[in-house]
């Protein structure tokens, strides 16, 4: 029986290594819910045991039930029926039903709505496993952020109306944001929201590229203030899929075929306001999108893990030139780098999820249960501000890195399989098609870099790296910590130089700055894993006899990874430093000559 939780040693190790207890205490608000709900944990140990049991269940379901249906789902896709309804692929419907029966469709929602009250740290693991089984299904399972937005900002009446159905798996949702002329620039949204004489709200207009636009519950960004341009004229609304919401078409896409992407027309659709007017874009949609970006990071990780496993198996079994192709240095190096990139993305995602959990926890405590004592309130506010800044930097970082990593891994998996990878006999071509959207939706990689580089240049990265450097590390990584310290000085100097040159220059070299910062952060995370308080034995290939396996300490293996990762990235960081301080501004000054004219037929 396949189990995508138990068969992944890195997930098993990190589940014990990361601060799951702290995340649990934050979500359970000191475990006060155990007094009201029998199934709520009474302490951290019980919460972690619950997470482990649920993740094991999702791992079995992903491996045994969801993954075998993935190929047929990809080929069948979704169907727009003559009556305007949409039918999922048969396997998608079956998988959703099984997830609902497993009671995991509302895993991040509070106990009072029937949810599991999972922290992002645990939910990210479930997202990865489901995505490894079927990336398109994640777009339905992972849209729990819609329900979280309802819980965070809607009235109690709206919460009671919708959230129980989300946790029961009776409904799915959609984030209805993008329009034909408002893609990444959501401030240009034109879909109109208006009130009748009785104060009832209605929606009118077109939305495009809506993931699961056929969902039963729609969160819609709309212009409620016709006299105001930009974000301050936008509000967020909720409506049911009904006779006035028309699916005009399903997009014919490269990948993610099991997830219908719809164009919608709202024909004076009745709706309700979420929260306050004029706050639709900030903070409501930004909060929604940040949650979705964590989801796409997990999706990217799952796709990459699936592709790597096919490539690793093929490299070990494909015989050429008298032996398996993994004996060839070029192939061997590619396989190692693929594995380390995946573990880098996982380390960054889990750390980002932890930081977001703390950010949400401190924000909630300040809003609903602030201490009366000023001496206690002051450090709470400071911690909330600090984690808010960290989350604001790390969220776009992990979305950018994970999605770009996913595309590299699936591309290289095809390369390792050679001609076979290009054929549909193997799933690598599907993984590559599914991967391609991850760098685009919920904000392109370019936009993630623009968001993340602000944190690198504002002092947030410096403070965060100081915290990481002050952690507990064992003596065997001391020389690596010295390298990270030296590299940090280069990155901070480069960031200061770029900031001094202006916003345009900072954005021009944003990718180099963000890449370098990620190298430093993940270098510290690997050193932390190599110094972990917990350890486990893991299987590795025996170099002397590739058909056999032996076991080594996970901490020892993580030390090997830390050494290779940090020493290989040091010259790359130096190259980025030289490039940034080189001052090349040809992108601004010579664009017309270098890019040439806009192509025209003659």
C-alpha cells in the first residue's frame, strides 16, 4: 500500500524537527478549546499526535486512491455542459468525495465549524502529499483559504451560513479576482458591485482565468465605489453559484486539466459584502492571496517530488554504456542537485508556514484577547510586528523559489529519461505541464521577487538572519556558519547599494538579491537540521553495491547536504554581489536597441 506520508523520510524528519508544538499552541489558543470540544487537543503532545494521524490518513489516501486516478483525470479533464454547468473528471469527483469522508476538507477551520484547526505548518504537508498524487486536485482541496478568509473577515451570519458546508466537503469555492484587463494588476478591476434601493448588493461583469470558477461559493473582488479608481474603490463580496452566474467557457490549458479554469459572467448576481467597504484588496484579498501562495508552494513541492522519484528510479535502472546511467557524473550530479533543491524548498516552505502561524496567532491575540498589563502588551506588539515583517518577506520568497524549483525539477526529470521522458508512457511530461502554471498564478515569479526584495533591502532580512545565526548549532557546522556570516555581509552590502540607487535599480537586481538571501536562509535551516535535537535512521544507496541499501543518521546526511549546499552557493552569491555593484543599467538605457523593434509582418 502506497503512503505518501510514511514513504518520505524528509517529511518524517521535519515533522519532528520543526516547531509543531508552538504552532499547535497558537492555533489552539493555549488549548482552551478542549473544554468545549471533545475532539480538540488538551496539550501539544495530543495535538501533534492528531496531526500525525490525519497526515498519515491523507498520505494513504493520496498514494492508494488519488494517485492512480491522476492519469485518467489529466486525459478526461472537465466538461462544460449545455446547461452551463461544469462536470469534473470522474476521478476528481471520486477523490473529493473520499477527502470529504476523511473529514479533511476543512482542516484549517476552527473546531466550532467542524474543522480540525490545523496550523499552516501541518496543512502544508497535506498540500504537498495531495499535489504529489494529483496536482490539479490540490486546486480544489487547497482552496481552503477561501473558507479561512470568510472566517477571518465575514460576519458571524455569513460564517454560519457557509463554513459548516466547507468542512463537510459539501461545497468548493473559488477566488474570483482576475479580469480580461486586470490580471496581476488587481487595482484595475472593473466588475461592478451596486446596491438597490433596499441596500441589497449585486454584481455585474466578467471575470476570467478563475480556478474552479464552477465552485458553489464564490469570493468576488469588485468595484463598489464607481467614483474611485485604484484599490480603495474595491470591496470583497460572497455569492452562491446560481442562475445569474454564467460559465461562459472552460479554458483549454497546457496542464492541471482536472481543475477547471473558467470565464464567468455575473448578470446582476445577488451577493453579500465581506467585512467593510473599500477594504477588498487590502487587507482581504492580500490575505487570501498570501494563503494561496503557501498552497502553490506546497503544490510545487508535491509535483517536484513526484517527478524526482520517477527520474531517480530511471537513473538507477536504465542501463547504458555497461551500467546504470546514474554512474555517469553528469547524471549523478543532476540527480543530487534535484534532491537537494526539493529539500531546500521544503525547508523554506515549512519555516515560512511556521512564521505565518506565529504572525496569525499574535495578530489574533492582539485583536481579540490583548493583555491588560502594558508590560505584557508591549512585547506582544513587538513580536507581532516582527513576525508580520518576516511573513511578508518569506511568503513571496517561498512561492517564487518553490515554483521555479518545480519547473527545473520536472524539466530535468524529462532530460534524465531522455526520449522516454518526452513520451506519455511516463508521467514526466504531465508533471512538466502541470508545473508550468506554478510560476504564473497567484502572482508571477517576477511579482514575488518585487515583493520579497523589499524585505531584503528594508532591514527585515538582516534581522531575520541575525535570529537564525543566533540559533543552536553543533560544532561540526561551525565552519559553515563562518561562511554564511561572510556571505551575509556581502548580501547586506549589495542590498544597501541597490537601495541607494533607487527603486528601479533595486527591482532590476531583485532576483539576484532574493536568490542570495534564500541561499543564506536555507543554509542556516540546513545547519539547524544537522544540529537537530532529534534524529532517525534513513536508507541510502550503498555505493559499493547499488542494488542494496544501508542506513545512516539523518542528522549526518543533513550535515552533508548543508556542506554541499553552502559551499556551492558561496561563489554564486559572490557573483551576484559583483553583478549588483557593477552598476549595469543597460536594461533602462538601451532597451530599444537590445530588444529590437516590436515584430511586425511585412
